[in-house]
C-alpha cells in the first residue's frame, strides 16, 4: 500500500466488500474481453469493430479491473465515469448501428460495474499512514 493514499481495506463487512470488488473485477474483465475480441473480429453485422478504438476500450476496462483489484479507492471514481461514458456512447450511436446481443451484454456488464463501484465508493475508506 502507498502511504497517504486512500485504500479500501475491507475492515467493515469484509465479505461484502470483497465480494463486491471481485464481482466488479469480473464485470470489468467481461466488458474488456468483449471489446478486445471485437477489436480483432467483426462479430456485429453492420458495424465495423476491428479498429484501434475497440482495443483501447478493452484496455480501459482492464485498467478498471486493476483499480478494483488493487483497492485504489482514490481512483474508484474513474470506473463509473468510464463505464457510464461508454454506455452513453453506445446508446447515442444506436440510430446508425444495430442493437445486438453482444453490445447489450457488454453494456449490462458496464452498468453493473458502475453500480458496484459506486457501492464501494459510498463505504468509508481509510488512509494508510
């Protein structure tokens, strides 16, 4: 742990915090994995996904997983903002692109990730001295 940095120490409701964080990591890995796969293979008819942007989105979700796994409470705010922006971008582009199961699965994982992270954020964090 880094001195002077807020960390999620799991001291209150240990099982709940650990389970939430593990679920958040799993959701981030799901969303990241889907984006990385889509960056290599066009699986969505009518939408080109084999572009660097999809790889970058996937890497962003791997970063979200790392933030949760490393219990960096000072960076938790980045996770729901990132996930929320990508859900918004998906919704805003559905007029020109199809709505499909892969996208809906990814967006469900992203919404869940944002909610889990907000739940972790409302818990008190300790600063390591």
